[in-house]
C-alpha cells in the first residue's frame, strides 16, 4: 500500500475545502513514508484551520537516525500517534500521542484523551514508554545505524542471489537504499 501523495491530498482539499482534518498513515506497514512537509503545505494553503493528523504507528524510530525519513512532527504535522511497541522498543500498549502546541488546544486534547482511557493507568506501561524513549535518545542512532547496515547488507545479498538477469527485472529493481522513502 502506498502512502498518499501531495497531489492526492491537494485534490481532496480542492474538493472539500471545509475539511477539518486530513488523516493518513505514514510510514505504511511496508515502510514507505509520505511527503508530510508537502502535504502540510498543501493542506494549510487551502485551510489553515485543517489539522494534519498522521498515524505514525510504524514510525516511532524515525526521529532517532538521520538516514531515516523525517518524522511526522519534524515535518510539520499537527498531531501524530506512534506505537512505541512496534519499532521503538516499548511493551505492548505504549502508544504515544504528540501534538503541536499553538495549533492544538492542549486542554481540549487532554480532556478528549481522558474520555477514552482508564483513570487507573499502568505504571509499568508508562515506565516502559519512558524507558523506550530514553533508550532511543541515548543509543538510538547507534542501534538504528547497525540495523540499517544489516538491512542494507541483507538487501544487497538478496539482490545478488535473485535470478534477476532479464531487462524487466532490471527495470523493476527497487531504488537505491538511500531512498528517502525507506523508513526501516
Ligand atoms: C497503521 C497502524 N495504525 C495503528 C495501529 C494500532 O496501533 P496500536 O497497537 O498502538 O493500537 C496499527 C497496528 O497494527 C497500525 O498498523
């Protein structure tokens, strides 16, 4: 599944200029990221009030290595959710919600949040989310760098081993590993 393009979002905004929010998933499960910076510009050029909300469930690690695509918040999104338990080392149910103060009313957000969550949070899970973020901040670049190197080596090995001699194969070969659309 591909993430939405800037053109698709711009077309949606032209059709629905009163939209209150644009919500999409990036990265996709397959690791492809949208051009959130371009999407934010496209949305806000039509309506400054419209919120750009990104489901970044698979992107909790993006902020922590410069070779990875920029995270949604670094790209100007108004709100994003991340599943820390997917690629960022937290225990299950340690999702994080980020929002941009000034664009989003923090009191309203917290009130809305409390509508949906327990009043007895698990301190184990809060500690796990905290530990995951602290670990990524302290060692994330090194650990992710190793993971990227291994992934690149695996990809190169697979390409070399696959029977890919035909011209059709050469045309459909994926882009170089430095592609900005790679997230993991
Ligand atoms: C794109 C996407 N968004 C959201 C979720 C749900 O996230 P959580 O596990 O934090 O409820 C998933 C879970 O697989 C997902 O793939």
